């Protein structure tokens, strides 16, 4: 999973990045002019993988991971769209995390004024819409030019209709993810990776004094986007403490889990992801797929050859393994299954793919 972190300058965006990744990237009251993104890769903490490793004692244990990309702060007036290098990287993300300032700072507030969470969200969303408008307008111009030259195949017409639908939506401030497309239209626009087609998670970055007291604000944001509140600077500093001390300080302000664990759960919910596992004495590994994917999709996640030559999936559940004790007993109790191509995976399934190529 790859998440892009966006926010206006001085929103505490890099502070949130540090809290999530355990890094110590320099933060400042005002932008340093750096345009290269910060990158961080963290394991998805999953107690099930730890337990499976205890059972199988493998040579390798591989957790799922999340890659965070912390982009340079936006000025709020990118009217010409995002720079091409930023846009290309942003298109590779699975979802966007919008960080908005909800803290007072003597220097920042003196220049930017008091926090305006809802206003900042709208500024960022407007920039995303403008960026997609530029792409859609250019594509429509190219399609119309092709038609003038005599190219009139059906696929081009389908794409044109989809692009016009996108332009109409964006001009009405409706993001691409909220528009309805036919199967053919979805295929026609897939390669564009429109930014507003990506799901959004809003993080309200509060300080310790007002953290946990913004229920009405969070409800208002939740009408449009999934939202969470973080005490960014506080949670970044927790990385420098022992686990016991960190838990004690978290308890003091009402935080039950680390920033990393909370955003992992929210991201999986946002994207509709579930986990399945492969096990053995050589390797125990977690894999991520979308809820609703079938056994062939899961096989392809492991390796394309497994999907191409798929025969059957040997399957049992993590819960049954833990409750019963070992695979032999699972077979004896009739809980070991052979599933076909159309089997829809469940979170916590353990698979072994039979295939032939």
C-alpha cells in the first residue's frame, strides 16, 4: 500500500510523517524550499503474523507494509496544477492523506492566522480538482483533434464521453471518485489515474491542549471524507520514548493506539483491503488484497504464474489454526478446504496455491 501525504505549508504534515514512520525529518515553522518528497516504509503490525511465526518457526517472516510519501507543502495557489514530477509520483499512490492544521503556533498563527480546518480542506481539494481539470481538458482537445483527422473508432468515442462526464463533474466541484461510469468507460480512463479518483483520509493535526475536544468538527468533515484526529507533535515525540513510557503518556491524553496502528486500520478500511497469509517453514508472509477478490486474484498477488496456471487453492482459516493447534488436526476436523477460482477470500485465510504452467 502506498499513501501520499499532502497538506498546506505549515500544517504539520512532516510531523505526522515522522510520527507514522519513526523518522526524524527536520520540521520548521516555514517551508525550507525543499521540493523532494520524504519517503518512509513501515511494516503493518499484525499480531496474526507474529503468532504464525511462532507456530511455523520459518526462516523468514514478512509483514505487509505501507509506503508513505510526504510531499512538499502546498501554497494553496497551485493554479497551474502540480509540477509534473510531483504529479507522476502522486498518481502511483493508492490513497491520499490530507493533513490540516488545528494547532496554534506563535509564529505560524502570526502570519497565517488562526486555524481554519474546513477552509484548508477545501483549498487542497480545489487544487486537486484543478490538476485533474488540466489533464482532462488536454485529453479532450487531443481526442477532438483525432476526430477531425478522421479517427472515429468506438473506443475513442467511449473515452470522449467519459472525459466529458469528468469535466462536467469537476467543473461542478465533484471529484472523479463520486462519478458513475460504465465498465467500458472505467477501462478507457484507467490509465489517467486522476487524483480526485483516489480515496481521501483527512487527518486533523491538533495540539495536546485541544486534542479530543473537536467532535463537532470531525463530524462535519466526516460528511465528505474519512477523518481522524492526531496530536502530531506529541505523537512524533513518543518515538523517542520506551514503549512503557509512550503508553503512559498516550493514556494521559486519551490515545489508545500508536499513530501508525491507527492509520493502518483506517487505510485498510478506506481502501477495502483485507489480508491473507502463506505459511511454511521457509516463510510466513502477509499479503494484501481487496475485499471481494477471488482465489485467482490472490494467486496473482503472489505471482502471475500462479494465477495463469491456477488449479485449486488449499485453504483454512487463521482462527481455526490457532484454536485447533496444527494443520493435521484441521484436516481431521474437515476444516481444510479445496477452493476454486471463484472463491471469495476472507480476511485471515491461509492459502496454498496448486498450479501448473
